[in-house]
C-alpha cells in the first residue's frame, strides 16, 4: 500500500493523482481514487452510528444498539440490561404477568440513585444551572447515600439540599427560596438537610455576600450597568461601615438595588425587587432604613444622580 499511495499532512492520497478526491466504499472498507480507480487505503473505520433495524421493529422503534455513557456513580457502572416491553403471548405467563421484568436487573440502591439524579437534573434545568453543578450535586448525594448519614430523610429533600450546596461550592449560590420554588420540599426541610449534610460530610461552604446575587438580580430587573455598579458599591460600603450588621446579604443587596435605582432614571419598586430577590417588602424597608442616613457616604463618587439624595424616599 505504501507503493501506491502516500500520506500528506496525515491525509491519504493517490500517488498519481494527489489532488483527486477519494471515494469511500463503506461495505468493503476501501478508499478509491476517483480518477484511476486505484485502492489507496483499506480497512477504513466507519465512524457512523451503529444502527441495526430488524424486520419486526419498523414501527418507530429506536434502532440504536448502543446505550448511554457509563455512570461511575452507580454500582454496576450503569451497564445493567434494560428489558423492553414484551409483545405477543410468549412474553407473558398464564396469569398475564410479564416473564421478564427490569426490577430484577436494577438494585434498590441504584434505583434510588437514578431517581435522585433525575430529580437533581430536573431542578437544575428549571433554573438554568450548568452541568458542572449537576455533577457536583450528584457526587454529594452519592456520598450521603453511601454513608447512610441521613436515614429517615426523604431523598427529594436530600437532593434539593445537595443542589443548594453545589451552587454555593461552585461560586454561583442560589437562595433557599429559589431551590424551594423548583422542588417539592419545604424551605425548612431543605435547611435541615443542608446542615446535616455539612456535618456528615465534614465539609463547608463559603459565606454568601451581596456580590454573589447583585449581577443576577440587576439583570433580572433589567437595570443598566451603572445602577448595578452603584448598588454593588452601596452594599460593600454599608458592610465596611458596619451599618447593616446582622442583616441577610440578600436583603442588603435588595435594599442597595432599591436605593441605587431610586437615584437613577431606572426606578424599581420594593415589591418588584422583592419578587426577584425572594424577600418581603418589609425586609427591604428595614435594611433601607439603616442605610438611608449614610446615603451620602454610600454612593460612588462618579455616580450621576437623576434624583438627589435629599429627594430619596424616606421610610
């Protein structure tokens, strides 16, 4: 084969017609020169899908003969056999019960893990979380499940808490209310599982700050970058001056957004901000009351006021 063909830049070509396109014969596995018909390559690997349709499976059945990717979190490597639904009398016994059932091939442990992984993926899709967070949440759930540290707790509650922890550890935290909105579990139960998981796995999460939520809240409110920068500066200065000690970072971020928006031309109300941030109007007002007397020290120097500090709302 070396005498009748040559390789240029890792490409097989005909020695007599190097510029001629080659024809691939998939059945024989040969590469043939389109000019002279010379076989310049054999044993070509077919990289197409390995599909095989049988005569009795023409009614829209997926012809793929390969399964999904291997899942290292499952005990069997996710290589267990899945038996399709039976057709005809031979698939059922005299009582009408299917002779072959999938429950015999999947252990109860793997079944619980598969259901939890599916729940985590569903919740993550609803709030547009990337796959890296889903993978971390799956690993956390696997560790908790194998350690049997949270016996008696619902798997859905553990899955929701694992997703919350994964978000915190990946640097894109979500509030308990955001996780609760896409879950079937109450906020209190997710909080309990969150504390138990941290204790059981002997792990920790970074403290949340106002900067973790500011860009997302401002984006959802449709505020420009100038207001977002001002709100970030206000929240940071309020923390440095110890004005809002003891207040939740989420309520401080919401109050800072309210103050910055009221001083700009893109004004937003307390209820509108509260709906996005997941906090009550009264919570925003309480943080705003603490920050208002120091407003002249909180705004950045280059901020362009549309409404003066003296004209800002007083609670």
